[in-house]
C-alpha cells in the first residue's frame, strides 16, 4: 500500500483491518518527512519518539480486539500555534520560543488522538498567523510542493504543503482572514473553515479572537468530513465554542444534492463587474465556472458591500492582534519579523472609534448576508485571485494594476471570515500548471450542505487533491 498518497480513511481502514500496522504507517510518514522536508520546510518540530509510542499503543489495542478509533494509525501534524504536550507553542515567533513547553494538548489535538490519529509534529506558519505567504522571518519560507520556487500560502502554509507533498494525510490550521483557504488553494488540497465557534480553539494561540477559526486540511472530502465530525462538540475550555449538538456530516456525503440551491457570486444583470469577479486572473474565474458547469449552476447572487467588509476586517483584526502584543511591541520590537511588527504597530494606532464603527458595520453586513441565504444554500467564488506567486515576490498585476502580494491573496476570503461563514476551498488541478481553489460558501452551521456538494464534485472528478 502506498501510504504517501493514500487518504486518511483508506489508511485507517487498512490499519483497523490488520492490512497495515500503525507503526508501519508512522515509520513511513517519518521517513518521508526526513527525506523531503529539508526542501519544503513544512515542519518546525517532529515528534518521532512520541508518535511511534502512540502507534504501538494503537496496534496493541487492535491486537486486543478493541476499537482504536475512526482515524486509527493516521499520521497528522498541526500548525505550530496548537499546544502539543512537551513542545513550546511557537506561533511562528522568536519571542514565544522562550516560553515553557505546553503541559496539555489543544482540545483539537487531543480529540484527533482519541480518534486514533498519530501526531508526528508541528508545522511552519506566518509569525503570529499574520500573513498569507508563510515566508517566516525566523524559521524560513515553506515551499510549494508543486513548484519549490513558489509560496505555499499562509498563514497555515506548512499545514497545506505537508498534505500536498504526501508527508501526512491530515493537518490542522487556523483561519482568521483566509489562512486555511489561501494555502489550500495554492497547494491544491482541501481546506475547511467551519462556522465561527463550531470547533474548539482551546489551546490555540489566537491572532484575532473575534475572527479566529480552526479547521482541517486533507486530500479528500471524506477525510475533511471525518475530521470535522471528530472535532465537533462543546468545550468549556473555549467560551466561544458552540453549545449546539454535533451534526455528523460523514453519513450525509452521498446524499442527492438536487435539493441544494447553488449560485455563483457574480454581478447582477446590467452590472459589468462584481467584487468576486474583479481583481482575479481569468484562470481563477475559469476554475469557478468549471465547478458551476459541473453542477449545472446558472443562478447568480451578488454579495453586497464585500469591499467594505474586507476593509472593516482589516481594521478589526489589526486592532485585536496589536492589542495582544502591546507589551512586547514596546519592549522588544527587534524580535519581531519587521513586516509583522509594522502591521501590529499600525493596528495599535487605529482609533477606537474606527474599531467600533467596523464592528457596527459587521452586524449590518451579517444581516445582509442572511438575506442572501434566504434564496440560496451554497455560493461559489474564487479562493485566491491568482495561483501561487514566487517566494519573495512583493507585487503582482491584477486588472492592469500593480498591487502587493501579501494582503491581496486574501481578497476573496476576508469578506467571508468577517461574519464567520463556513467555507470549504476545493482544489482544481490543472495539467502542467499550478492548482487553484474554489470556495463553497454557506450560511452558519450549514457545513453539511457544503460537504455534500463537494462530495458530488469529487465523484464527478471535477475536484481532486494531488500529492506531488
């Protein structure tokens, strides 16, 4: 069995049926990490000893006739802002490296372990999750497996690249303004941001508390649904985590989707351009149209005031992020990535009335989006305006205008994070070219609708994750 390209459910099935051992699978993953990560720079720590011990325990459970869990023997890794017992939680920073090691796993890490998954390490990211590129000033850039000269995206770049490179089949990341979806699109894998508060963030270093989500990266819709189901449930350690009962998605994946109303984010009749069609290369729009054609979608919706939502998102995240770092910004500014430091300093100077006005607009915008979802269930939109830029590339040309790469990779993701919508970025593979992503967007707590549509697309062969 080729563990490098197998998805998590396939691996777990083989382990539980005795066709492979958890130790064998874990050793294969560790060997691949050792062979390839010097080029990719996905990992900031590899927990080989603990991983092999956990794998041995799973094999023992199976030998004794016990159920080791739905993810038995599946190697996984997490962005280095998740607490891992015995490791220092870096959050991509130099400053955090001085902190003591974590004494308890993040809730999400613990739940995956309880389901039988085997943690093999922590993954590279933008410092304090503030960026879309994972060109980390302290720990180096993560390279895109499809082209090592290009970025993996961010801030969860190590998480996306590790799945795309076949180092592990599952990873966890966080998403504030697009930090799961952007790297998923650029690396050609699935990246899922559930509804704000749907999954526990306990034991996760936050960037902007009123925006931050966690979610999985994987190679198949089934894997995404499996992890989502495992991670659901209330958690007293996270006051934001919902009290809603879990809704298991995995059993719904093969249901008929003819009842789901799907539409494109496109201009209204008589309007030449719309936020989700402006500022994107033709290839990005073609990827969305490919999905729409496969689903026989001809309806469109206009998402109102998306440009203002993005502007307000900048104000709120910069303000909240800066507030967490005021003491260190004053006492040790030299220990930050200069780009991160400057953005935090700018956030610290945002007037309080700007922040309040942005939050007022946020409530208004949420009401308008709820109105949109009265007439549609799932909306299609590009994930990123372009495919992966080169490492170190500062600017790009969109609509004939030269603009900065770092902030504009989140052009189409930020207005959706702004009100905590669930979104899945699905991979569009392009022969002899870099992958792109398409966002499947739904109203809060409608994750099942998104994943059902994605499963139908996967069956049709329209979307797929490639291991390179």
